[in-house]
C-alpha cells in the first residue's frame, strides 16, 4: 500500500451546547471526499483530541468510519500509543494510524526507531510517522527516515519540518519503495509535491478541498504551470489560516461560511481574532475566484 493523494485532518465541530456536532462532521467528511480527497484523518491534532473525552473520541471515530465505509475512502486515525492503537482492532475501516514522533523527550534517532518498532509490532494497522520537529524537538535526517521506512508496518511519513532543506531534497531523491512522503506543512505543499511527494495531509483543505485536491493532481501529473500558480494562491490561504493556533481560524472560516454551527474551540485554545478571520476569508475568496 502506497498512500497517495490528499488526506484532510478534520476539525471537531461543536454545537451551541458544546457537544460534538455529528451532523456537521458527517457533512464535512462527505464534502471533502466529494471534492476529490482520497481520505480523511480522524483525531489528528486539528481535531483537538486532547480536549475530547473518551466517549467523544469514540463518537468522532464512529462518524468518520461510517462515512469512509460508505464511500470506500481511506481513513487515517491519530494514535500515539500502544493503548490507542489497540482500540483500532475492531475498526476495519481504518487504513493507517498517524503516530507522532515522541515529543519533548528528544530520545534521539535510535530511540525514535525503537519506539516505532514497538508501536508497529503492537498495531493492528499500518503506521504513518508524524514528523514535526519544531513541535516535538526531535530532528530526523533523511537516513533516519529511511531506517523508519524499513520497519515492517511503517508505510509513510507526514513530513512537516517547516522548511525545504538538504534533508528534504535527499529524502525525495531516493524514497524507499512503498513508503509515502505526505506533505504536512500546508504553505509548503507545492514545493514538496514538485520534488516528488506522494500527496498531502492538509488541514487547510477543509475550506478549499477542491483546490487542494487539484494541486496534488497537477503536480503528480507534471502540470507545472497550473501547479505553480495554484500552489502560490493556496500557500497564501494556508498562511492566513495558520496565523493563529490551529484550528481556530479554520473553524472561524467554516462557521462564517455556514458549514459548522459554531466556531468554538476548547481550552487551551481561544477563538480566532476577527481580523485574522477576515483576512483568511479574503484569501479564500481570491482562491475561489481564480481558475485552478
């Protein structure tokens, strides 16, 4: 299995009582798949899983598993421990787990490798490594990622290093067979795709899924002119959507467009600033008004 295409980590919408708005979540998932996404991500960081109770997490997973089963779409699930992975045994709809490089401890590349060997041996589903060093504090170079790719059950990486550097070019020049490199920094998706990334896990795509799906398609097909033009516009949109902590601006934009009942987030997040929301809406209007 090689993961290609666009995967959208969905927000968790809340209704006016503060409960999970399941109808809105169902509609968001269907809309995302209708727009051309290959699949969705449940309980990724964009979905605020740390702020959800166990029953709420199970509810979110139930909703998205049902949609993906009905649509024949791929479902990735955020799961960072053996205990979390074992809960996926009874979830046949799950394609893979998105598992974070251990944060804060900085165990070193050898420790990260041992950690993923342990997770993969216990996991009922394949693993996608979530590599985001500016949040975890743990750097991994191209050879470190290739060693992770050799672990049975590890099928890809969400590559979110915040930059295009020598390691990025090294990795994409020689990607192990069957190992997917999925762009995870939304403003940098176009250059990663241009270098050969297989697809993207992009939170920004919730507000413009058609355009992000086309971005992946353009670059995978070698359509440089349209890929470059669309990539510039979507990079500006992504920067506006991430101007405040994710997913606050995304939720504000979705609410302003009538797609979720409230823009509410849970602590420690605070609602998006009105100016940031207006800037993101202007960027979205610009993307929607120009040819893709």
